[in-house]
C-alpha cells in the first residue's frame, strides 16, 4: 500500500499497516488496537496536507472514511470523513453562510480544525462551535468547545498535541441567510466587484473563490499538473514591528529603495507577509526546479509540485533551498505548512 496513492502530491512510500475506518466505532477500535501495540499511528484524511517519506511509514495508517451530515437549526455537524468542498457546497444549498470562502479546499472535514483551515478571509475557527474527538491520552471520546481548541493562524490545540486527538466530527454554527458573510479579502472583493465589508449571494462568493483558486492551481484537477501539490508549502511569516523593519531594510538593499513589502494586518501589532512574495524576490520564480521532478508551480510560487517523477527527498531538497535562500536574503525563516512524516526540513 503506497501512501503516494493517498496523497494529493502523489508522494510517499508504503505503510506498514493500513486500516480503512468507515464508522466512528471502527476509527476508535483501530486507534485503540494500534495504541495497544504501541507503534506510531498516522491519521489520514484526504492526504492534501501531508508530505510522507519515500521510505513510507513504519506504523499504522488509519484512513478515516466516516460519513454523515446533520443540521439542527443553524448548527451543522459533519463526520470527519466527509469531503470538505462537498460540505461547503451543501451548506450554501441549505441557505447557510460562513463557509463560502473556504470553497475548493481539498481534504476531509475532520482535518479542517487541525490547522484551522483558512482562505480568502475566513477560517474554520470563526464558525466551529465544538469538535468531538477520541482522546488517546484519556482513552475516551471527548467534546471540546471552540474556546478550548486553541485556534491560531494555521494551528490549533489538535496540531500542537501531535496526534493525541482523533477528530470524529465537527460542529459549525452558520448564519441562516442566502448571502455571504461580509467579504474581507481585497482580491476577492475586486473579483466580485464589491467593497470590503459588502455581502454577495453565497453561491456567487463560492464561484468567485473557485475561479481565483483555479487560476492559482489551488483546486485539485487531474488535468492540471500544477495541482499535484499540498497547496501552500510554507506558512506566511507573521512579523512584529522590529522584524518587519529588518525585512524592509533587506528588501531595500536587494530590490531597490522604492520597494514596499506587502503585508496584511494579523492583529496585536503583527503583520503577515506573503511568503510567495519573499520567495520570488529571493530569486525563485514560478516553474523553478532542481531538475528532478519537483518544481515550483507555474501558477503560484508558494506551491511545490510533483511533476510526475519527483521523490519526497527531491521535494525536500527544493524546499530547503528555498527556505535557505529566503533566510539568507531577507533574514526570514519560513516554516512548512504541511505535516512532514518521516522527513524534516
Ligand atoms: C491544492 C491545495 C490547496 C489547498 N488550499 C488550502 C487553503 O486554501 N487553506 C488551507 O488552510 N489549506 C489548504 N490546503 C491544505 C489542505 O487541503 C488542508 O490542510 C486540509 O484540511 C487537509 O485535509 P486532509 O483531509 O487532506 O488532511 P490530511 O492531509 O490527510 O492530514 C493532514 C493532517 O491532519 C491530520 N488529520 C487528518 N484527519 C484527521 C482526523 N480526523 N483527526 C485527527 N487528525 C487528522 C493528519 O494526521 C495530518 O497530520 C490545500 C491543499 C492543496 C493540495
């Protein structure tokens, strides 16, 4: 069982044991059985945020394939194994708003709280009310309210606790309305022809997001080789005022006095700087490759792509070169967004 067949980037060697779990009871039983043996466990959803070693995974992979969607008023509870984009489409069809900007993100619902999935001004932390999970430390099913999920930018308590919680279902509170939540992202507002803060029909927001994402190779499409990726490979660095000033000085030295570093407000006096901008200015352009099948997407500098013949080792070598180039040029340390299994940057 090659994990390459279960990851969107098409990389990863064999799993020692592979279990497909289609009900909550099967998920819990599989985790308990693996924990009883004491070996490593990897919970697998859609494999869209995973980089697995060429040597594979010397432990038990549990593939979560549970299904189920239920609605009670404006609350929606989704089984971990439901396809995320289908969930978003369903909520819009139900006249519920709050997830429309998260259209087109690959993977399964159960993974969305792990890195607090976000795009185009929305994050799941804005609408999640609780997460049900199997707690491997307590050997019990627990319900964790939103304020105890520890959500942050591309992180959560689930991600930080490295495998302790196996998500079984996620509950969202959405707004019962046919129009979107206020548009917060400038690029999306421009595409929709509205101002920041305006609302549009939720279906219209979804279409615009999907169109923007397709142009960047961010919607999985077997016909588009630029989508054989894990999405963004690096997290956008969040900088305080002193760190930003240092980057601005380095940028002026490299790119000229008039060059302005783009930024987004990240709250608390912090700013988020687009990693893609830094990577390009450090000299890595779209399509760049070390010549072994791993390359930067031709559509988006932040995505690293397996053009067909890549290995995980080659992908990581490319990622290291980019990380080192950005650090040497601008003094910024980029961190990877996907979970790395059996490899390190
Ligand atoms: C083309 C493309 C575009 C993307 N765009 C975005 C984007 O816009 N925004 C964004 O935030 N992400 C984006 N991603 C990343 C990815 O789609 C999300 O992180 C997604 O939520 C991962 O879901 P998955 O089911 O594929 O998880 P997997 O890749 O299978 O797993 C990811 C991690 O979550 C853990 N996990 C999975 N399911 C469970 C569970 N039930 N319980 C406990 N742990 C679990 C895994 O062990 C692993 O550590 C993109 C990826 C691709 C390929």
